C-alpha cells in the first residue's frame, strides 16, 4: 500500500498551537506486511538529513499501549520530500503514516477521528497532525480531555524560506515562558480572531495582516543565534508579512528578494493542500 502525507505549517504567527495548514508537498510511504521483522528505509531528497527511524517505532509502541493490539512486522519505504526538522511537519508526517500503518496492520479499524486524537496526544498539540490528516486550514482544540477542530478549504500559495540549519521542536518549546504579559495575550487573541474572521469572509490577502505574534516567536528566534540572524535579515527587507513556520527554522513571508539572507538553503513556493492524507493500494 502507499500513503502520501502532506507537509504542514502551524501557528501562522498568532494562532499558537491552534492554527495548522496543509501544504502541497508530500512524503510518500510504501508498506507491506510480507516480512518477519520490521524493516524501515528512507530515500528521497531529504533522506540524508534523517538521523534514524526511531519515531516510527515510538508510534507503534504508543499504538500498542493505547489499543492493546500488537503491530505486526512491516516493511516500510519512505520517500522524504519534506525538509527534516525545518518546521514543515516532517515529524507529523511520520506520526500520521505510522498510525495508519499500525491501524491497517492490526485491523484495529480505528476511525480517522480516533487516529487524530492519538496523533495529537503523541505530538502534544494537534495543529500539525490534524491538517496532515484532513488538509486545508484547521483550527484545533485540545485540552487533554477534549479534542475538536474545524477545517477551511483555501486556494492560495505561500513562500517558505528554508535555512541550512535545523532546530529541534522539543528544544525550542523549552525556551517558551511559563507566563506572558496580559497585553501580549490580548494582542494574540485579537490577531488570531481577525485572521480567522478574514479567512471566513474570503478576504485572504487581508488575513495575513494579522499574523503578528508576541507569545512564542521572539523567544524561539532569540534562543538560537543562527535563527536570530536569519530572521533579522528577512525583516531588514521589510516584508508585508512573515511568520515562523511551526517552531522553525523555516519562515513564511511575502518577500520576493532573497539576496543576502544568511543560511538560506532553498525557497519553497507551496500551495494549500485541501485533501490531506492520500491512501492508495
């Protein structure tokens, strides 16, 4: 069987741990159960950047613990088309594909909703994994007991500046403060509400006026010298809008001039993917 899992970008500035967007770039995963031991290999553009396949095994173990079903030996071949540790959902793609494989292999027949809840529990937040499953722009909710989301189908393209260095999501979350100023919280609430209101009204260009953030981006940017230099160079060009993709280091912006930006490895122009996970025989 083959599954295709889209890249994702999250937060979109103000919507910390709430907004997620699927992108038209996919990891392809081929799998079969004609083996007596689990074998995982990766190919593709970004495979050399992948240190190991531990996350697949961690997801299988988590699935077994939660469901009581044992995941049988499986042969997996992953084509890595999503940059690794770049804030574009490479880990979420593994989690989503591994949960699907486990569900098929065990014949547990969990619903997509149940798989999304498991994926959100593994990630610790739903904003990456939910759009990877369903596509589009999703507005997610998770508080440990309750889980919910709404999806918006959109048609536009975003530009992502991907640097040559990578960042660990867990490390970058550790630099976030335990408490924030009241006015900073209100600032983000205003922006995220305006962003969503413009999206709901079909005013996509106006929506991106409201991606400004005071809750997480500055802490992440200042937590890494390369990231700080990278973002400062982007801001020196006075973009109309910008936001850190996920926990970074990739940055989404409307810039068209990229000359002189340090560490810039590649520029990805990606459309919104409204379909999400694609499954085929």
